[in-house]
C-alpha cells in the first residue's frame, strides 16, 4: 500500500516584518509577518499580520485574505480595509501556528465573508 502525502499549493513566503500595516483610521496595527502565496499562480492569497507585542513578546498573528488589504504608496504601508475589532476577533494564534490547510483557509474566508481560496 502506498502512502499518499497531502500537498498544498500554498507557500509561506519569507518573513516580511518591514511592511507596516495600519487600520483604515490610520492607527498602526503592526506589520506583515509573512505572505501566503499560491504556488501555481504566484498570487498572494493571505497576509499574516503580526499585531502587538514588545521586543517579540506577546505578539499575535492574524491571517487575513489579501483582498482585505490595500497598499498606500504615499505612506509605504498596507491598510486593513475592515474594522479593527473584526480583525482582532478573527482567527489568530500567538505561539503555535495552525496547519494552513484547506479547512483552515475556508474557516478564515468564512469569518471574513470572502470567497475561499482553493489551496488544495
């Protein structure tokens, strides 16, 4: 019997801590920790935001569908287009990241009310 290895078309890109993120009100939220990129299309499907913390402690990470971010070229930052409270109530982790499989991607998309990315 051959064991089948489940693969995903999602690739976590290198850390991107220098990309600033703010709320739509202009308040600083944190930074883009990583970009989740579809291996087949090269499109960024999720941004993992790093919010809060001091000197790397007590940070939380929030996967956000990339379509809920806009780029502000004048300020060289990304702006979250949803209410901050909605983001802070969404799927997140502090220490152990979840397995970013199709079920988790569907959960994130459902929470934000966007079409799920097919990462299978």
